[in-house]
């Protein structure tokens, strides 16, 4: 028995000494911050940041080649901690979320063709411009939903909808949308214009029952041009998110019915 | 013959069901599977040599055969650590390729299993090392095969309840079924 | 001059039903200028032209209305007299939107006599005395781009970068797309024009050998070209190609005629000393030089099972599809699919309000019975697409990778070499949209490269 | 208010807009047609038990496929005929006299465990019929190796008998010790049916694997219909023949014509889903099948290695595919 204990202890001791020596004389010097950042990260190795594992992201962070805050799993707390380690301020910006600027559901916007092919907006748009009559509107083939790392986007009635609570504002959907109709807006904003068609009223009406006609009523009702709550691009009203309108009454007064209060779909689970 | 026997007939994963954890864990991509196989071959061969020495010169003479499992765990764990550190220092390219797999092997039962089998059979030093090497090759072979299938399965669309590890287990079972065909091909002494 | 059989056969390829008998015997007919033309600024490959007119302006036939905008770009000229009704974004056949001039041809420019329909627009040039630069400039002024489908600016093609020499000028008369007969009719009816075009191009390119590639299923065209080129001097051969789709693809034609292999992108045919031009383009060059006639109209085949009388029509660029269909006597039966171009590489469009461009070689009206639907069945790994692929790609793997959103794997499988000929989808027993998967991968890879470039440029500016 | 839509839309799809009109169900129908001669011969030799086995396997496969799709809430795929092909192939790989409940279990395993679990046709890594056969061979070794004697077999007194394969296995060993016991080798050689019987299938074995001529007719039909290419069958059979020439033992023609080699090479190994796509890959695949098959026949503990060999090569197929990617036209 004693021999056994001695043997095991001996083996353990020898191993420990060898390891200790190895660590001291053989180890490679690395930036100590890499280890600290790795520790601060969740360690899930999910790859959501685009780097091979948390360690890879940590190295990129320390090297300054990756933006802080790309770790969706760790969230703000994690970003703040990393910022502390790296000695830079976490960008103190307001939370921004994606907004799909189209409300032309299947029952409101016309279709002009029977699309037969891959369920992806980019290729659908490359096929005769898409099957939707409005060439600016959401095709509903879910390219944005596919790239969303948080599954915050879902397709309802031919339209993409963003769940505000899940969205982390990474902007991947903004980049992938072939119609360029997704925008990052402040999460606090509640009044939105859900249309992306800058054409004249009559041509909008030909393809969609709820398209913005550029009638400027929203502008008038919210205090006129001087108030600066809206900007116009062609015949399309856009909310000035730097100075958003507060009076929810204008929503009901929109004759085109493309204005809503809190457009963010909430899945309820 | 020993090589064929250990690689095909008594394949560690598919017939002895040793090392199932990395078999399922790192077989999603062919590249990682190759890296893992390399690391296993490397560690298993060295571990066999070291454990044989320990067993033969330290434990057996002292009549301590009954604690060899404990001793081997200790030795293999520290050995892997040591290799990790040494490799990082002297062979950085190899470390970059195998590095992340080394810590995983620390607890790999295939390594321990090979050491156990060796000391149970009481084989000579070179035979032990060679057997471990062959077993590791067999493990790597199964791992690479399996990763090929799993890469193919990545495009498959199984029912939701079977996605991920469940379907991998079913596949592993079928692969093991196929390997049954090799039984009797080589009569091993153990 | 001699006629030889092609000695090189590329791997892969398919045999679709050609259906050329529908319009093959129809002589080219001229369409009178329709009441409204939609002249797109993007009729060619590369940057769209810059629009020079505004609503209310009167324009004359041949007047430059769109200015060349960049190196790879050509000018756009008005195809008829008329008044500009509007300048707006219009959908093109490929699904993209571009500025287009809506021209009302019923209102003629004031105070002047109606223009002669075919009057010279540019001063005619004597190609024998004109310099190479003058000829090149004329090709550019005439707004000529490849009329086979891609629309690559011809003056760029005819002006190889320094250090590269054109050894072979290859005339593409393969017309391997099903249904289309526009090039075939052109070769029959305008063979002397094509010969003249060849001589002009030979001068511009510094006297390369000439190969005229025609598929074996067009014996009359081969005869017509033999007659027209009988007394030409120099190294000129007519190469009879086996009937195999995609024989008309630039890379495969180069291989079939002269046995050279164009390397992977970004290599171009000129890197192996070849320039390939469509026969229509060659005839347009002859017109532009000898007659001073810019590229204002082109021959378009209107065919398919649902059109009353299939025809080959010489129509002004910018003619709406609806006008072409009306000229052919309308629809015989309900149209299930309207295709701009051929069935293998053409674009399905959603409306007949789209207008022709310099590259519209055909307009097909397919009835329901001729339309096959794509499905989402899984791949059964039969390997037919791999055998069919003329670029020797593993199309099945690419499609599967794209299907599971693994664009990287598709890139590793060389998806960027894909020429989108459609042979894979054509041969797939599971009716999978393989070509579309390839297209999707290529789009996202291009988008990623563009984004990386933009990022690098932004970083450089900082 | 929704604006007015035109009643009929054009179909919008990406090019090409033409199709070769081949289809999955047509391919499967071709395979079934190609298997008909073999099935007929099997029924002719083994009588009603064969009919019952085939009927049981095919119907169980269809029902299992339908139930699985129903449980998965997916589109029913009986129409692609692949379940019938699986059922037929499995039945042809079973001895005629097998208890029917075992055939049912095997069919359920084939469709349920080795095909639909992976998501159905096109996704399975192993050939369903072969996986089921291997599963049955291991689970019901006795019944799976009890061969019903065909009509006109030369030992009329017995109902069941051994296959020539068992005899041939002995011959490998016998060959090595031929000098010592020439008598044993002679005995074994007598166990092998005549070439004529080998070709027509008048010998004990699975329902579908006995008649080489019927299988060859089916294979020729598939080649003519361009359903399969020559690579896998030729590589497979050639490897078996060359191996037996080199290793000695039973004559090469006997090795090729007995057991599952013919049906395996022409119908099982050529299964699209589980074999490589490129020509080079197919040659390697066929070679591997032949080699493993003979190794198991000579050294393994099972008399027949064909199904195991193909199963193992099924597992290697993704690797072969990966390393035999075609080189693009114009690539260096």
C-alpha cells in the first residue's frame, strides 16, 4: 500500500516537475491580454463572430483587426469587459435594430409572375426582377432570415418581419437584401414608414394597396416641413430618425396606410 | 498482419467502441478529422512507449499491477500537456495543425485503452508501440471515413428529431455493421 | 479557303430539342417603327450609358442619346425619330433596372422633313484606305457590342491590350440555342456583309487567321458562307462543329476550332490569341463602316409553340415585346412562359412591356406543355450533371453546398468557372435548379469580393 | 385595397427553360424493368416461397416508406418508385425460404433505419437494401444461410443445401495444402456447379443472385438506357476475376458467377446515392468492392463478402468523391 502511494505520488511529482520546467523554459510568450480576452468571452466557440472559435476572435481583438461587440452570445456585458481589458471604450451607441420597410403583404401587393426556383431573394430578384409587381418591395423569400445569426427574422404573409427583442443590429440582413429595403433604426423609435417605393402615387397604386404616394400628409400633420420629422426621396416619405415624430395620431391619418406605430413583430415567446 | 488486424478487424471505434467521444465530436469536418487523427497517432504511439516503461519497470516489479489505470491516467495526462508545450515551442507549424486537438486527447479512452490492452497482453516494447500505432491508424481511418460521411450528411435533411448527434450515431452504427464484414479476416492473439 | 471538320471535342454537353424548324424557313422581315420605343441605357455589358436627353426633347434617328460611360461601355443611339416622353427606370430582361428613354415615334422633330428610314447617319468609310484607328473609332461610335447575348463592347475586344496579339479571329455561327434562327438567316441572306465585316476586322486585328464556326445541322448556312468566302485570300477556314450544346460558348468554340483552352477566369480568349465574334456583330461592323449605319436594329427570332407565325424580324432596338408578338399574329395558345433569348440561357420575363436591346437574339412564347417546372427534390447523386457539364465541374456538389448555405465549399468546387450554360439543370432527373444554385453562389461570391474591395479601399483612405 | 392583378401570370424561373425529360421515377422504373428477368428466373427456380418473399419485401418497403413520410409530415415519395427498388433488391438478396416475418423486419430496417432516418432518397450514406441484408445476416445468421434448393439441383433428396461459396472458401485453404490432400481439393471442385448451371442460375443461393445471364440482360438494359455507366461493374468484376487468378482456389469464372458479385456489381454497387459521381471515382470504387469482397471470401468468417464489401465502400465513397473531383475545363 505504501509503495503504491509512494509510486503514484512519485510519478505525479516527476510529471509535475517536468511540466513546471517545461512551462518555464519552453512556453512561448504571448500577449497576456489574449488569455484575458478569451476568458472574458463566453467560450462557446460558436463561430458566430466569424472567427474560428473564441480564441481566434480574442486574437483578432487584441491584434485590433476585429470590432468589439461581434460576439452575440456574450452580449453587451461581454463587450464592456473586453473593452476594459483592451483599454478602449465600448462604443456607447444606442441600440439599433433592423426594420423591413415594406408592408405589401400578399393580400395588398400584386404578384406579376409565378416564381419557380430557389427560395432566396437574391436569385429571385435576378429572375425578371422578382415576381412582385412593386420592384422595390420585399420579395419574402427570406434571404435576410437566412443570414440572421439570432433567428430574429421570420417570414409572414410574404413579408420579412424583425423581432425587435432578438435583433442585435449586426446589419447582415441590410447587406444581403437585394432590394435594399432593410434599415437599422433606433430601437426606441416607434413610428415608421413601411414603404420603399419612390415612384409617383399612381404607379405605386397600380402594384400595391399600401404603398407611400408621397402626399406629405404625415409631414403636415406633424408640424410641417420646419419640424423636420420627415424627409422625402422622390415620392417616398422617410422618417428622420435623428428627430423622430412623437405624435402617434399621424399614423391613423396616413391615407396610404403604410405608416405604423411600432412595426416590430413580437413573437411572444 | 497486426496492422491490418488493428486497423480493420479490431477497429478501436467500430469494434471495441473506444474513443467514441472524439469520434462523434470532431468528425463534422474532414480537415479537423485529419488533424485529430494525426494527433491521436502521435500521442498514442508515444503514450504506449511511456506507459510500457512505467508498467514494466515501475509497477510490475513492485507488484502494483492493480493501480496501473490510475498511474496511466496521470502519466498520459501530463504527457499530453508536455507534448503540447514542447510542440508549441519547437514545432509551431505542427502545433498549429494539431494543437487544439491535443487537450482533447488527454481524456481520450482510446489512448488509455491501448495502454491497458498492451499491459494486459504483456507484449514486448516494440510490439506494444507498434500495436498502439496501428490502433491509432485504425482510429484515424474510422474517424476520416466517418467525417466523409458526415460531410455528406451535412447536406441531408433528416427529420428534426434525428438532426445532429442522433443521426451521427445511427450512421456510426451502420458503419460498425459494415465493419462486421471484416470479422475473422485476421486472427489476432487477443 | 477550305471547309474542315472540327477535330476537337470538348467533354460534356447535352442535346436539347432544337426546334429550329419553326422559324428556319422564315426570311428576315422588317418591322416598321412602332409607336413607342423603350431605349434602355444598359443594352451592353459594363457600365450603363449616361442619358443625354430629357423629357420633351425631340431626337433624330441615329442621334446619340446615351453617352459611353467608362472603358467597358458603349454609346446608345436613338433607333428612330421621335419625342422623348419620359426618362425612367425600366426593368430589363435580366431583371435589373436601368434608365430608359420612352420615345414617342408618332411625334416627329419639328420643321424638318421626315427622316429617311435607312439614310446614312455617319459618313461612310472606305475600309481599304481608312486607318486601323479610324475603323476602331467607327466601331465604337456605332455603339456596337457583342450581339450573341453577352453584349461585350466590340471595340474593346478588337483592341487587344499591349503585348497580346490576336492570332485567330473566330466567327461564331454555331447558334446552339434551341429555337433561335436569327444568325442562321443572317448567314443565308447577308453572307457578303459578313465577309466584308471579316475583312474589316482582319484589318483592325492585324491580319489574324479566320475560322468560321458553324454547327453541322446548318448545311445551307455552310454553303452560303462557302460561296461568300470562296475567293478570299489568306488563312480562312470554315470549321464544321458537331451538333452539341453549348457549342456556341466562347471557350468551347475556341477549343473546338483551334484546340486551345482558355484558362480559368480572369483569363480571356485574347490570352490564348483568340477573338470570338458573333456573325451578327460582324455584319453590324460592315454596316457601320461601309454604310455609316450604326447599330440601331437587329434580327430577333420570335418563336415557340404559342406564337401564331414564328418569324425572324429586323426590328429597331427598343421595340417592346408586345409589338413583336403582334407582328407575328399574336398568340396561338395561352403563353405560360415568355423568354427573352433562347431556352437554355434566356431570361424569363414577367411582362411583354419589356423592350428589345442590342443583344436580344430571340423572344420565345412557350405554351404550358413545353414548360418544365423545377422542384425541390433531393439530389440522387446520379452524376448526370457532372457528365453534362462542359466546364467539367461537379455541379451536384456545388448545388448541394449552396443549398445548405455553404458558399465557401461551392467556391472551392470552382463555381466561378461556371458559364451558366444550363446543361446541368437540363439533365437533372430530379428537376433541381442547379444552374440557379451556381448563379446564387457566384452572386454572393461577387458581392463578397466587392465588399472586401470596398473595405480595403476605405481602409486605404484612412 | 389590393390593385387588380392579371389573371394569368407567366412562369418566372432561372434558365435553362428546357429539360431532358429524364426523371427519378423513370430511372427507378428502368431499374425495376432490368431486375425483372432476374426476378422471373428466381421465381422459376425457387417457386412460391420466392414469390412470397418478394411480395412481402416490396409491400413492406412501400408501407414503411409511406408511414415514415407521414410521421415526418413530409410529401409522400412512393411515386418515385425507389421504395419498390429497395424492396425488390432486398428480396433478391434473401434466400427464398426465409421466414416472412424476418423479411418484414429487414424491409422495415432498410427503409426506416437506413433511408428515411436520413431524410429519404438521396441522403442515405449506405445502400438500404444492403444495410438491411447485413443487419439480417448478423441477426438471423441461421435462416439467412439456409438455402432452398432450386429445381433440378443435383442433390434431390435434401430440401436445403449449402451454396457453392462455402465450398469455394475451402478451396483457398485446400489450394495451399493441395499436395497434402489432393483428394479434398478434388472434392471441393466437384461442389461447384457446372458453368452452364452457373450461368443459368441452377444452384442454391439468394433468389436474385443465382442467374448470371438474367443479371447480365438487366445490366445491358441499364447500360443501354444510360442509367448506369460501365465503370463500377467492370472494375468490380475484373478485380474479382484477377484476384482469384492470382490467389488460386476456385476458378475465376466460378468466383464471378456465384454469390452476390454479379447482382452486387450491376445493381447494388451502382446505386447512385452511395457511389462516387466521377468516372475515376467509380473505377476506384469498383476496384475496392472487388478487392474487399475477395478478401472476405478468402479470409473472413463469412462465406460471402460482397454485401459487406459494398457497404464498406459506401462508407469510403465520400472520401473517393472528395479526392477525385473533376478538374475544370481550363484549370491548371
